C-alpha cells in the first residue's frame, strides 16, 4: 500500500509550478507577467514561507536583542571605527525617532518578528465596566515586562491614538514607567506618547483624560532580579512594601485591575545569588541588575509560550484614605487567590507566589561568604529598627582617659562653684561604712597581743 504524501510534500508540489513559471518569465524579461504571477495565491504563499524561513528569525532576534538594550554594545566600537558616521546616525535617529511614520514602521517590523505564542485572555470582561476608570497593574516585572511587550509588538494599534488599546483590554491605556521611555529605542516606537512617570500626580493625570487609563508595574526593577528560569518552584512579587499604587487608588476612588503574565519569569536564566542586595540596589539606580542568559547564551528567550490573564478588579475605592494599608494587604490576598486559581491552567502548577520586600534576607553561598569576611551584614527590617530605637541604650563604663578628658572640658566651661564640685570626693562618692568604736583598753590589749 502506497504511503500518502506528507503535508510539506503536497505544499512543495503546489508551489513548484509557480516557482518554475516565475523563474522562466523573469529570465525572458516579461516583468508584467511576473508581477501578475506574484499576485497568484500559490506565489504569495511561497513568498510568505520563504520570509518565515529566512527573514523572520533575524527580525525575531533583532526584536529581543534590541528591546533588552543590546544595541549599547555596538555604539562604542562603531564610535571608535567610524566616529563621524556613527555620530551622524545618532543625530539622525534623534531627529526622526518621534515622527509617527518612523514609529509605525519600526513597530510593524519588530511586530513581524515577535512570537505568536504569547497570548492574552480576559475572563473578567463582564466585571470591568465601560463607565468606570481603573488602574491596570501588570505582574510580574520579569526581566523587562517580556510577555506583555511581545503582545504589544504584534498589535501596532495598541497605543495608537485611533486604536482601542491592547487586545482583550478594551480601552486605551498609558504606561506609567518613566518619562525617558519616550526616547528609548524599540520601546518608544511601541508606546509612543502614552507613557510617562509613575508618581501619584502623573498617574492621576491620566484619569482626567476622556478615554485613557494608567497602567504600571508595581514590582519595578527590584522585581526583575527575582526572575529566573532556573527557579520553577517559587514566583516572587516584590510588592510587600509597595503601597503607593494602592494609596493612589484609595485616595482617587479608583479600582485596580491586576494582569498576570504566567511563565514570563521563566524566559531567561538569571543567577539567583544576592537577590535581596541586587534588588535594593536596582531600585536605587532605576536599573535592573540582572544577567540575561537566553537560548545559546544570547538574548533570545528560552521560551515564549506565556499567557497574560486579566484578573477581576480589586475594589480599592471601597476603602477610606486612612485605610490604605488594609487595602494593600487585601490586594495581596486578591492577587494570590487569583494566581492560585489560574496557575495550573497556564503551566505553573505547584508554583508558590511569595511576596517579598526590602527585608528579604540573602542566604545563598555568596551571601554567607560575604558575611563571614565582614563585607555583607544582615538586613535590618523597619520593625527591628523601631525596636532598637525605642530600647534604652546600655550603660557603658568609660575608660579613665575618657573621664579625664570629660572633666577637663567641664572645668574649662564651668564656673568656679561648679569646679569645686569636681573634687575627688564629689566625683567619686563612696558609701560610708559605719565602723564600730573600740574601747581603749581593748585596743591596747589587741596591740600587745
């Protein structure tokens, strides 16, 4: 019995006549017929498959490499080799990078290379009302909002003024990261004018617009340190001490819509040593101190099958301003509940979501070694600091030289009456011990004996 041809073989047999016809017509110079043949469905399918095989992998690498700032590695050698041409190129980019035609063209190019395996679902559409305004919180930060960024790359109208926002969101949103994002290559081409600062005034200003909600990543750069494909047992959320975003919503009377991207923290290897120390430093310098190790040691991700799930809104508007700490605690419970509810469905069964903050204690081999030699000390929490500040200071006995120095300084600034009080008996009062009187006869007998 003859074996049926495979699907790829059937496709090759369908495309072969078109390839031969295009080759023959191009050699005879019949350009009009070649153009007509290119519009043939079989020829178009051939071109698409050739592009998928030879062009798209390069754009895929370019997207993931440049969005993680790998172009910074090219600038120094280019400046050394061709200084004038490189400076001309940088000046040209600065002149055109905010032009709409440039942003759309770059967005479409990078979107062509972005993976199609990143998904976004919104099972909470019926709970998100069109007549209400929200704060959209994105979790986790991962290395650099990896799964979320790929979804935005594939949808060129996500942040367009004429668009309707990212897919499944159903409204325009603006990212409250940092104002500098409007000038960072790859990122500014996608987010365009809908990005800004993350302070309370900037976040609240988006609610004054007619149709744009703010969105932010509460974990920040500190949370990126905890993203690691080598740790598939624990998912970290660096929002234990982050209460500002909840406080803004409580004061403004707005609810929070959490969006969680499952498996985005598994897209790259990132060494798990000194995570607490690196997280605190990352937040201070506004840059994630991470080592990005992807496929074959490059910036290409180890996996890209992430899913962003929109959780039900959290009712922060139900709390009074003085209850923002209670609202923050309730938000953590809300996030963990819905993470546990969906983790098995989206490939993270058995993973535990842990909330960490500035008091995270490093206990890896590097931290233990640094503590042993005295370079790294233990992290003291705010509660411990408060307890130490309220505790009475232990009394310490001063050395004789310290006492002499203190008395000398006192004499120089004291009045004569005060100096007389510094007599040896006054400085060192001694308890007087009552000595019983001895009769003269008994004293004489004792001396003779």
